[in-house]
C-alpha cells in the first residue's frame, strides 16, 4: 500500500491512494478539508476500471464525501482540470456500456458528484457556455434523482438550473442582436425552462404537492404555443399523472390531470392519435364514475366523447356500466345495446354486454337483447355459442323447461348441419355437467340423469370432445342411487372398457361387485385402488399426490360401503389399506377400531385355528399402528383432547384382553401386555393405570425370564435377560408411585420384583447380586416359600450360589419352626433340601459347613418332628 503525505495550513494528514482500501476506512482529515488527490484518485480508478468488485462502495463513499469538499480543498487544481475530471466522470456514468455495471441509483450519485464539482468552478461560470453546461447538468441530475425516487434532493438541482436560466436570459436581453437571432436564443432558453418546469412537476407529484405540480404544468401549457413540438410529451406526462393519482384514489387530482392531457392532446393534431385521446377520456369517465357518489352525467358525456374519438369495445362496455350505475330506464339500456349491435361488435362482446345486463338485475333487457343477438348472428358459424349462452343463463335462473327447449333446439341444429364448434361443444358439456352435478347434490337423481343423458347424446355425434368414461361413471352413480342396477352395471362395464386404470372407474367396479356379492372381484378392485396410491412409472409430482389423496378417500368410502352391505372380508381389506396409507390420525384410529370390532368376536375361533399365529400377528400390527399414530397425536403437545385419551384407553384395553386370552402362548401374550403398557402411557397416571402398567411389566418380565432360561444361545439369553431387567426397573418405579396412592401391603409385587431381579442377576453372574439379597432379607413378613424359591434359583445353572441357597434354607427352616401352626411336611421338605445341599450324592463334605453341624441338623430335625408327627416321618430321616 502506498501513502501520500500532504501539508495544509500548517497541518498534515495521510490518505490512501489504493481504491481497494480507500472506501473501507474514513480518510484522516485536518480542518475538515479533503485533498484533491483523494478525489482525483477515486474518479480515475472508477473510470479506468469498469468491473471493480468494490465499485458500489467506492461510489457511495464518493457521494457521501462530496458535500464536505469545497474549492479551497482543491486549490492545487485549476478550474479547467476540475471541470475536465467532472466531465469525464459524468460521461462515464451515462455511457451505455456501464448500464450493466452500475444501477440507476448509483448513476444518479455519480451525476450528483460531477455536477457539484463543475459548480465549484466559478471562473468557468462566467461564460454563457459555462452557465448553459451548469444548467444542463443540474437539470439532468435532478431528473435522475426524481427517477430513483428522491424528489427532495432533485429540487435543489432544479432550483440551481432555474437560476442559471435566469442568468442566461438576462444576458440575452442585454445583447444587441437582430430580432431573428434574439428569438432563436430566447426559444432555446424557453425550451430548457419547459423541461425544468416539467421535471419540477414530476417532483411535486411525487411529493403529493398538487398546487405546485399543477402550477408548473399550466406554465408549460402556456409555452406550447411557442414550443409545439413539446405537446406530445406534455400530453403523455399529464396522462401518467392521471393514472398515478387514480390508482391512489385521488379522483379530483386525477380528473384535473386527465382533462389537461386531453386538452393538450387536442392542441396539436399530430401530437396524439385518436386511440390515445379515447383512452384518456375513458379513464377520465371512470374517474368521474368512481368520484364520491359518481358524477354520471359527466361520466356519460366523457365516454360518449371517447367513443366519438375512437370506437373501442372498452368504451362501449364503460358506457353500459355507467348507464347501469345511474339506474337508467330499461328502454334506454336496450337502446344502448342495439347501438352496440349496429356498430358490428363481435358476438362475444355482445354476449358479454347481455351478461352484464343480467348480472345487474336487468333480466328483461338482457333476455330481449339476447334474442336480438341470436337473430342478428343467426347466419354466423358461432350462433351455437349464443344459444348455449342463453341456455346457461336460463339454467342459472332455474328456468329449466325453457333451458331444455333451447338445448333441444341446439341439438337438432347440430344434427341437421348447423354444427357446433369444438369450443362450443366443450362449453355445452360444462353447462350440462354442472347442472347435473347440482341436481345430484340435492338428491334429484332422476333430473341429474336426464342432464347427463343430454351430454351423452352429443357424445354420440362427436366422440372427440368428452371423456366418455367419466360420463359413464356419472351415469352409473345416478343409476345406483335410483336402484337401477342393470343399467348401472352396464355403465360401469363401459367405463372400465374405456378407462380401466382410473381410480373412480375401479371404485364403481367395487360398488357393483359388492352389491352383486362378488367378493373376489370387489377385493381385486380394492387391491387396484391400493396400487394407485404407490408411485408408478410416468406418474409423479402433483398428479401423483392428487391420485394418492383421492385413492385414500375412496378406500374410506369403499370400507364404509362394504360394511353397509355386510361384506366384512372386503371391508377389512379396505380398512387395512386405509390404516397403511392415510396420514389423517383420526381416520386411522377410527379405521383400526372398525377392524377390531370386526375381528374381536372371532378371537376364540382364531385361537383354535391352524393359522393362529398369522392372525395374532395381524392384531399386533393393528395395535402397533394405533400406537404410532397416537405418538403423532401426542408428540410435542402440552395438552391433548379427551377424545385422543379415550382412544388410548380403548386400544389399551383391547391389548390387555387379547393378552389375557393368549395365556397358552406366552410370547404372544407378552407382546400384547407390552403394547397395553405402551398405550397406557398416553393415559393420565391414576391408580387404575398404574396397577395396569405394573401388571403388564410384571407379566412381560416373567415371560422374558422364562424364555431366557430356554434360550438356545448365550447371546439370545443375554438379550432376553437384559430386557427383563429393564422392565423390572420400570415396574419398580411404577410400584413406588403406586404405593403413594393407597395401602398395598397384601400385594406381592415387591417380592416378585426382587425374585425376578435376583434370578436375572444370578443367571448373569451379576456382582450386585448380594445387594439384591440384602433387599430380600429386609422385606417384612417374608415367607418361607420365598426363601426356598431363592435357594432353588441360587442352585440353577449356569451360575450356582450354594452359600446363598444355604442361608436362604436356614432362614426358611427358622420360619417353619416359629409358625403357630406348624406344617411338618413343608418343614420336612425344606430340611430335605438343606441336607441335599450339604450332603450332595449322600457324601458329606466340609465345603459349606463341618460334619458336626450337619449331624446337628439331623438331630434337630428328628427332635422337632418327634414332637409333632408319627414314627413314619422319623424313619424317613433315619433312612437318609
């Protein structure tokens, strides 16, 4: 980076000369004065480099700093040099090639800078040529600011231009010139004055200063006698002002500008063509119509004048609009319509006027005018369009008999050589189908059928212009409602021949099959509907989305129709597809409820059948689907409606009941219990729900523990035992919550949880097994049976814990002894287990306890038993 050091007024400063850096930081200035070097460097770099990446920033910096520059800061540059620099910048800014580089706003800023620089050169402003240059630059700069929407800044330059023009005019008048030369010079000044005034008018309009704007334009208008070539420009300028103010609903101002535009346009015949003058008058008439309550007289006079200037359909339409708004009598309206007809307007336009009359409640005039139109255009090849329009209006007015007569007339004409155009045939079918659809909606099926039959008759004569399959489906729908099954069946068969892959065709095939009791064909139609939901070759985008949505809707209707006709197998398939594809949570949940109501009565039969597993798996799919959609309903919501909670309760109970009924298949039973638990999580956690959750998790843990013991591989066993342990932990959390809601001292849940946990950890050889055992010892009123169970578990493979078993059996024996009612047989069995543990294979060992202690158990047992039972039991121990 290079630096330039400059001294001014005894001070010094440093400035960047590199344009890439110059705009990034403010220039260091002493006494607020800029160096000419900075300005010249920026301008030179801009002119030389057309595609600098930092060009917008450099222009903005130059524009912001120019107001702080004065001639003193550029004392080291001559006026001629400053002017040359400014002119170069000006020319560069307006050159066409930079239009792709800088925008209009940046161009205005550059002109602003160049103009300010030129105006600093006071010595150059002495000459008349210099003043003219200043006037031109000020005028162009001001116009640039107006064009980019900154009229306030523009006014400063216009005022400067005005001051310059006054100087020039003063000098001209002081000269002693010939009359012709003086006139030429005065005309040149007046032309520039005209431009400045027109630009000032634009600025005033932009600032909503109507008095100033109108004053400028009227001065310009007065000058047109001497400047006739400017008439067209001023005419268009006033029209543009009129359009702008009309859009802003400033009707009084708009009327002024449009009146001026018309007056100015009439001043010089070559300045405005009749089409443009008529356009101005039509907008002026519209302004009068919209102004306050509407000045109908002025509006009508103005539009008549517009139509005299240049006849155009828009003018005739506007005249009719004004007449209707002014509540003109019917005779005058009809006369206006006849005038339009005699002016040889097109058939479409005449029909448009007739519709305009009818839409405004002038039915009698409108219909009379339509009759005249039909007579006037009777030889036209498009006469059918007029007749159809008549029929359409009659139908809209519910005059169906007259409409039918008109359609019969059209049909006869079409058959006898007065053919309708392709466009008219399409229009006819639209009319007929719309009327048929309205009749169908109000359950007038015989009437709808009649209108569709009219359409079919036209189809017989021209098969190119109607979707016959769609018409046949509509006919079939009417026949079904009228219970004319044979005709409905025939219409559906024809629709299927024309368009077998259409979803609506398949839906009607389905309906006919259900009515006929043809289950196989109905199922095939449902399968076809399902296939149209999934993406296929050549189908995508909006069409695919629309077809998918329609197919899902039809599946719902198909399920409902099948249920109404007791076709449960078909309904079941449709409901299953609906649950699979629908994204409507409520629809899916309702469909699942319908499915369960269909299959639940058959559960006992299913459990006894050979395909039991397949059907039960289907039930699991139903419940899992319900769970997934309930998750979507509840996910991220602070509160959910009672209906969703009731749904969760409903499916929870279904899963519970199925689990209870599947007691002979523990694996399936576990799945249902776990689904019941998961579904219950959407329900409020009251005591009932907590008890249900506790039971589900206990049952699932028991099954997983049992399956873990039967596992064929260590890996499978580990998975099952870990899952059981997770469920035990969840169950313990629920149990702790449940105990806070009431007295559950008789509930064995805590003992079962500890037993299950002990067994899992024993089989996993878990080091925390002792902690579980300590929790067991601390259970109040522990039963001897529980302790014997612990002993048995402790000795099961793969892990054996004889010391734990011994401790448990000793405690069990103690409990047997202290019971008030002694059960000697249970005591005997417990002692047997203890002896077998101490003397495996009837060979005493010293691993668990000394031989003397073993003999002590024998003696203690004999002594205890001799007090309570006969010699038979004693002999039993002696035999050991």
